[in-house]
C-alpha cells in the first residue's frame, strides 16, 4: 500500500481551494494602452455631457499645480517607508516647509523660499528619525506628535515674526495668520507650440482637441518647481532602484537584521531616508506658499495625508505615486474652477468604470464584489440621470472621497515593505 505524501493538504481534508488568478504585470505597452483608453473615454464623456472642463488646458494647469505638493508629500513618504519608517508626520513637515518658505521668501525671493522649505521639512524629518530610529518611539505616535507640534509652532512663530507691531514683516503686509507677499516664481512657456495647441483645443474636435488641451497645460506657464518635481521623481526611481545605495536602503525596510549581517549601517540609511522624506514634504509645503505668494495658517489643508494615500495607492513606487497625485490633483482642481457640472459628468464615467470592474470581478470569481460594484454603478447612473449638477459641498470633499475609493479598490494588490513600522535595534539578530 503506497501513500502519496505530495498530495495537497486541501485534498486530504476534503476542501478544494480555488487557485488565485495570476497578477497582471504592467508593461510599457499596457500602460500606453491604458492611457489611450483613458483619453478616448474622456473625449467620449466630454462629447456626451458637454462638460468641456474635462479636457481644457486650464483644468489641467490647475490640476498640475495641485498635484505637485501632493506628489512631493507622497514621494517623501515613499523614501521613509522604503527604509522601514512609517511617516505619518508628512503633514507637519509640509507645515514647517510652508512656514519656512513664507518667512524667507518675502525678503529673499521664491528660490530662497524653496530652499528654506526644504530645510524646514528636513528638520522635521530629522526629529522623526531621532524619535523612531534612535529612541525607538512608536512611528505612529511620533508622526502624530510632529503634526501637532508643527501646527502649534507655526502659529506661535507667525504671531511672533509676522504680526508683531512695528516689525518689518507687519509693515510689508504680514499679520498673525500670514506672511508678507513674496515675488513670483518664474515660469516657462514654449513659444509657438503653446498657441498652436490652444487654437486646436478651441475647435473641440473629438480626441484631437482633448489631447491638445492636456498637452497645452504642459507647455504653458509651467513653474520651474513643477519641472524640479518631475526631475525628483525620476531621480528617486534611479537612486532607489538602480543604485547600490538604493538597494541598501530598501533592504533596511525589508529585512534590517539581514542587511546588518551584510555590513549595512541600518541606522545611517534610515536617518538619510527620513531626513530626505522631510525635505521632500517641506518642498511640497514651500510650493503651496510660493504658488499663492504668501504663507497662510492652515495652508497645507490635509495634503500631507493625501500624499500618504498616494504612496499607498502607488504601491510604494514613484510611478504609482505620480499617477495618484495626478488623480487627486485633478479632483482638487475642480474646486478652483467651479466643478459642479464637471463632477456631475464624472458620475457617468465612474458608473461605466464600475460596470467594467463588476464584469472583471465576476470573471475572476469574486461574485460579492461584482454585485456591490454593479449596485453602486446603478446608483451613480440614477444620480446622474435625475440631476444636472453636483452641490459645491460635495465637490469640495471630492478629493477625500476619491482617496477612500481608490484605496478601497487598490487594497488587494498592495505590498508594503516587510519590516515597515517595526522597531529595530542594532545587533538584535545576534
């Protein structure tokens, strides 16, 4: 009598587990197809609903400006969490960056303001690294404490520096809630190409005008800080995934004990990552102050938390962070351009996407999720057909609703670093 020792345990117990479908790997051709499909959907939606704001250059210029601080915060979170340190303090580091930019920019200009924002955020990152890496404080507690401390510190210093009676800052237009105004940050426009794309956009041709409107936002009145942000995303990819430094840093987030056994100074890499995280978040805060020419109390408006959401949605990868920041920036820009009719048009798009999601979930065997998606699609379609616009109160919270929806849909494919949030002590593996 022979016994098959290699038989699956599930068969011996009478239970059969359904094999999981293989995960789709995104390649460049697939990404290009997704982008092309998204453009066609937007064009169709514009034609059907008449919501020209969907692909106007002004909408995407505003979206780009809204996406930059969110993307920088998400990129900062990526640096910290790839080293194994959770950075809930991104919001506070953005506050420090915005305040530092306002304190320096009104006297020394926007470039000095950007540098001051980097330094201010880096100091917040250094404090977070000191608490979590050196003293072993819980990462969440440290991050929340930095957010509270940054809020109180910036409000106190604003009264002391900007609102003091008889001070130069007060004479220049500062008060307890804001800094004096600073000069404009230089922008660039591609001559000829910008006007040509704008003229094509005005014809409202299917797809052609839509592509022209989106591309026009990339060559008209673009801030040099936006260009710097794009460069930082590319540099992050090459540093973290194409260099020995990045390999060692990511090893600290995956297995610090194994990294230490190979001679990696885990403390040093964690410190470097968290300080870089704070510097990037601080630059995001500085962008907010430079964009409106002043620092204002409450200027960050929760963008540090949304940046953290983009990092999670992006699966701890620069490309994913950039896509998430673009999505949230687009929704954020709707508030600035009276987006009630545009958000109303997006209800139809979301209903169609949910139908597609329901079909995909049904094919992969997730019937409950398919039914839920289909029910939500029907409700959205009814909402769209029975109304003509969306209340501005709903438009104002659209970025946060988008955050919840995207994280809910992306939750099943996330893969954080294995040692993230764990307290590490040198020599603990011996």
